[in-house]
């Protein structure tokens, strides 16, 4: 439940309720540990997930993944940023990212 909210979501509506692992969805900023050599040049936040683009053109995502919006080929959620391996494997460089409520739009170059 978000601070100041009076409505409690049902277990079916809670992100990660169907997952065995608890995923913390926070409504406030939190520090993340990324490898030191990564320089983040862009970030976008969806309703329950976040994506970051590095200066090297890689995409990292984390949060609620029920609809595949994290881009890892599954619907798993993650508290920790994970690199989207598919884009690098295809030789694509991420230029921009925009997160929607339950989606992620990525602008790439070859």
C-alpha cells in the first residue's frame, strides 16, 4: 500500500502475490547496487517497474514483471536490476527507454 493510501489491494492484485519470492515494490527512492563501471544515462519508471540505460547502451530492468515488461523472456519479478541479455545478443544498442504502466518501450540502434 502506498503511503497515504487507504485502499488495501487484494492478494490477487499485489505484485508478486503469485510468486514464491517476495518482491518489494517501494513507493519511494532506494539506493541500488550496480557494477561500478556502469554509468547510467537514462532512467524511466512504470507503475511497478523501472528501467535504466547505461552509457554503453545496455538496458537494466527491475520490479514487477507479470506481463513480461522487464524484457527477460519470462514474467518473473526482480528486486535487483538485471541486464536484458536479448538486446546485447542481437547486437542492439539501447538509446532510450520509456516505461508505461505495464510495458516498456525501447529505442535501439544496430
